[in-house]
């Protein structure tokens, strides 16, 4: 909830709206069920939110690459959660296509190399 608050505050600069946005996930009935079960979905969604927050906060600095690392960790936590990485890459491609291309390639190569190393088995 903290990172949802930080994202909303970063976008709106309004603390009241950010508090409402941060507390809004508590209104979802699925939240109670998922927090009790504590599956990888919860961890992956948390990493995804942290990655989006880091991207929004640092997309104009060299700390942008920290969000790429978090998105790679998110991918290996749950492979179907890639929306945040795609959205951030598309945003960068629109704003600065060279930096967006580098960002997307770094994520793809990182994921590919780790998958390649992980799939290699020495018989």
C-alpha cells in the first residue's frame, strides 16, 4: 500500500488523493483471501508496484536501471506479470526512443540469459 501511495503522490502531488489511492486496495475482497494464502502472486504484484514506482521516480536518472532489475525479478517470480515492464518500456520509447530501446533490450537480455543459464543441465 505504501508504494501505491508513493505512486499516486508522485503523479498528483496531493496527499489526500494519495492516501485514498493507497488505501483503495483495502476495499477489495480478494485482498483478504490473497494475503492469507500468501502465494507468489502477492510477491510478484508487490515487485511490479515497486518497479513502477522506481521507474516513475527515477526515469530521468541513471537509477532507472534499478527498476529494470526489479522487473527482471518480477518476471522470475511469476512469468505472466509483465505489464509494468511493457508499460514503462513503451513510455520510454515514446519519450526517448533510444533510451527506451536500451531499457527494453536490457530487460530482454537479462531475462534471456538467466533463462538460458537456468535451462542448461550438465548431464
